[in-house]
C-alpha cells in the first residue's frame, strides 16, 4: 500500500513538473521517467526475496552467462578464419566478431596461442593494427584473460594525473575473492609491484581504507548464516550511524567489507527491522563522496549484482553520449557469469531490452560486437 502511494506521489510530481517546465522528465523515445524512478528504488528497497535469490558470487561459473564454450570447437578453423579476415585486403569485421564473441575466454586463449604459433605475431598486435577506437578496445578485451583485463583496468584508473574512482569502485565492490586473487597475480606479473602497494599511494582516507580491504580478497566465504550475529551487526551499524551524533565509518567498513554475502543479506534485513529504513538509505544520508559511493555499491552487489550492473549500464548510456569504456567492461566481464540475469533485470527496471538499447545507442562494428555479446533480444 505504501509503495502504491509513493508511486502516485511521484506521478503527481512528474506531471506537475512536466506542465511547469516542459517535457523534461518524460522523454519521447525513452521509458517514462517516473517508471524508472519507481522501479529502480523498489529494486533496492524490497528485501523480501533477498534470502531466496542466488548471488552471482555463489552461482556456478558460466550458468547464467550469454557466452559459453562453443560446441565442436576447432581452434585451427578459427585461426584460419581470423587470418583471412585480418590479412586480406581490408579487414572483415563480421568474421572477427562472429569468432571472438561466440567463444568462451578459455577458447579465445587457445585461439590466440595457435594464432601466434601459425603467424609469428600475436593476435592482440594484429587486432590493434587492423582495428581502432572502441571496437579495437572491445576485441582486445575479449582476447585478454579476465584477471589480466581487470588488472589493466585498475592500472588505467590509477595511472597519470588523478584517479578514476568510479572504475575502482565498480571493480572492487563486485569481484569475488577468486577474481581479486587473479587480478592481484596479474598485476604483479604486469608491473612487478603488488596491487595493494600501488593502491596505497593512490587512494586515501576512509575510502582508501575500505578499498584496500576489498582488494585483499579476504571476504568471508562461509555460506552458513548466523542469524544472531546478523542482529548484532545490524544493531552495531545502527548505533554507528543513525543512532548517534556523527558516524563511525570504521564500523561500516569492517562489517561490509569482511562479512560473507549470505551473512550480509541477513544483516540487511535485520537492519531494516531495527531502523525502519534500509542500510543503503542510511549510508546515503550519513556519508558522502567516494566512501558513500563505494559502500552503496557493496550493498547493491550484496542485494543483486545483476541489478547493480543493469543500473551501471543504463547510467553509462542515458542522455547525450555513451561511456563506452563502462559498457565494454561490463559486457566483457559479465558475459560468462550473469549477463542473462543483467538483461532480465535491465528490462524490468527500464521497460526495454538491453539489446534494443544497445541497438539505438551504439553503431558500427563496435555496436554489432556488443549485440553479439549481449545475445538475443528479450
């Protein structure tokens, strides 16, 4: 009842704004703004099904991905097709897209190895020489091992003047311990330094403290839930924020960056029972800046990693221009994990399929490759 009332109030506000300021909130060719507002808020405030929903970090690999191992995979045939596409007059992008987007990353590694053996050149070097821009970045990402790709995204985020905190937040809030370990090992191999060492010089304060804990990849992986401990943690979070003057950020960081995903899900429910508002709402009202964004991202990934990434994709494509690096990273990194679930959540949240949004927002070979990764229209 309360949700329906809230929806009605939002509709009234949007209609009033529409009359006063013109059609700003409701676009001609986009889902109605109030529908998006209502559905996205509901996705983060509705905790009823939380304990019955599988987490992407606990689901068996490849079960909800849009890309799987190709049946009857023949590496020599793929290498031959790629050579013809690359070495001929002009580059046949269609062949490259069909081969690289329809093979698993493990199969692409076999292709890359066989390609280098046959030509004496690396597949990455040839792709970089024959393609350009966002399409090149996407193809290179596809033939890069996941841990290496993540580590290179972190390197790009921290090198040069300034640090791209949004990239760091997305990666470290959403990766499993296993993914963190692969990333750290790749970082050491690529740079000769530990990832933690470099991060310490780039991030600081409470944001840095939380990020470094997550980067260690030591989150509890116990799948059993201690209901009593969840109540204790929920009360501790309430006492550290809503129920005191000022905020004890360390308490939030400790609990949110160390507890297991199933344990945190129970804690979120217990917190709402105590506080009468969600933990996400409390973080948003008690904190600010990069720490707020990081802890909110952690909470969102605890609730639903697919919803978190659906929201990230929408934010990166809405309005004027598209943040292609974000779209590329999400579709490549989640294509073998939970992209089918991301697609489903995207349609629920925004009233149109991810495929159709890609079709209207990106074009050319880059757009075609993204649509192949995304899979069929929902």
